[in-house]
């Protein structure tokens, strides 16, 4: 049950910053004869102005607040034996408290109809002031409390001890694995490091909307500041970055296979941003110096990538047959089998023919051969394998030898 305790009616001026204990109250400075009283143990009720709990005191502590319930302010008269009328509302409940104008009145709150609730977060306090009948105003809804999606119109005054603690948002390096071009997300860009895998041909990725980027990152990178980020193309194919609504894209926008691009993002407004690509760099991987690939059985067949890749110098042995035709894997398969293999990179492939007759090397899609492709029995032949494009290789015979 709500309990009301009136304060004494006579004024008690105090000086020197002293305090005077009076019943349950400690008053600092001048206690004005306002007939002020307090009520605690209040239970909020209803879901609108007509059904909320009516407040009647200057100081009101609402201790029970169910979801969506509320209270009504006293009638705004603008006078209460003082130059203005005060009403303090303390939300000591577990849920957000709705505050309406006086029941049955046309009182407004902050210029809005009293039927529209002002909300006070749990654990917070609000002061309402009326200098003119029919109109309440409040500027401080809660000295403490948490807010989600707080929108401020005008100035937000925190005072000498006020502060705002934003909720941290975790942005982590991202791995994008779509097999075709895709639209990047604001969280991926915000993570600062995107690793791109998946595509099996040249592809294009679209940047996020400027509004999406600002929504996710604007609190950390306000208008006029910049954020650097990397786009790492870990595929064997060229990637191109495409603009999106609100984005001005300039500088380097294509990323060669197995290369990285450094970019900078800068917001010019909440709906516009510039993204500039500055430079690319190769991503390298160290291969074993010499590797003997899986041997074949001497029959005519299409070789696997495990037979002809894996080392800076890769050796393949054909044995157990007579005159096999050995078809190379697809160029794209070879490229994909060598992480970090980029345009201009090469390795040496050595064939050893231990069959009883001549072996013949046969090209495949994407491979351009130069020189002799046959090996007599018990001989070797070396080929320089060079990546010439996103899906092409050259295969040049560079020497022969004997095998004993």
C-alpha cells in the first residue's frame, strides 16, 4: 500500500551547506514551504492514460512496475506555492515505467498529448516541471539506466558527472566462401580483414550500402574519420570490387589471384561514404623444394594433380606399361591445387619414363605446350609450368636426360 509522508509547512533556511534531519528526510539548503510530500510503495497499473495509477505527491516512488504499466502525473496548475510546480517520479520497479498526463485532462508533456507516454527505465528517475497550467516538461529521464536505440532530438546534456557507455560490438576477420560474386556485409568490412575463397572463375564482389556501413560502424568511425581494411583474394582468379548505393569507389578495385588489396573507408555523411583502394600485394606460400608425385601404372590415363604438383621441382614416374599416353589435368585443377600460385609463378615438372616403350604427354584444357612431348624408355623430360592467366598455363619442354 502506498504511504504518504508530508513535510513540515514552515520554511527552514539553512546556511553553510549544513543539513537538517527531519523525520525521514534530510534537506540541504532552503526548505521552501511548498506543502511538498512523498509517496512510496506505488504500484503502476493499466496500459494507457485512462487506466494508469494516479500520482498525487511531489515525490513519487513507484516500486511495482509490471510490463507496459504506467502512472499519471498530477494536474498541471503551474503553481504550488512556488514559482513553478515540481513532480519527481522514481522507477524502483523491474520494468520500464510509462508516465502519462493527469487522467481526464488535456495536460501535455514536452508539448505532446498526455495520452502519449514518457518512459522511465527501471532504476531511473525523472523530474517534471510545470511553469504554466496544462503543460509538463521533463529533460532528464533517468540519471541511470540502459537504453536501446536511443534517439536524441536537440542537445543531450550529461552534466559534470554524466557519461555514456556504448555497448561494444564485436567485428572479427571474415571468411567469404561464396562460389560466385556476392554482396559483402557491413560486419565483414568492419572486421578489417576479408579472406575470399570459393570462386572457380573471375568474379566480382559488391560493397555494402553506405547506410548499412554507417549503421554498423558510424559510432566508431564518425563522419570525417577513416578506417583501413584488407581484402585478400585467395582464389586463382581475379576479383573486382563493385560500388553500391551511397558509395564513391576509387583507386585500385581489381585484385589479382592470391593477392591482397588495402582500402580505406571514410564517411562523408550518414548516407554516403568513400572507399579508396590503394595497393595490392602478392600472397606467397612456400612449396617443398623437391617432391616426388604419385606414380602412375604405365597405362594411358588422365593424370591427377597429386601426380604432377606439390613441389618447386615435382617428379612424376610412369612405370609398368609399354607406350602410355599421359594426359595432363585441367589447367584450373593444377592452379587450384597450388595455394598461392599466381600469374607469372612457375614450377618445374619432371617426367621419368620407366615403361618398356615411348610415353607421350598429352595437353588438356587451358594448357599451351611448347617443345617435344614424347619420352623414350628410361629417359626424363623437364617442363616449366607457368601460370599465364586466371585459368591458363604454359608448359614448355626445357631439357631431357637419362634414367638408370
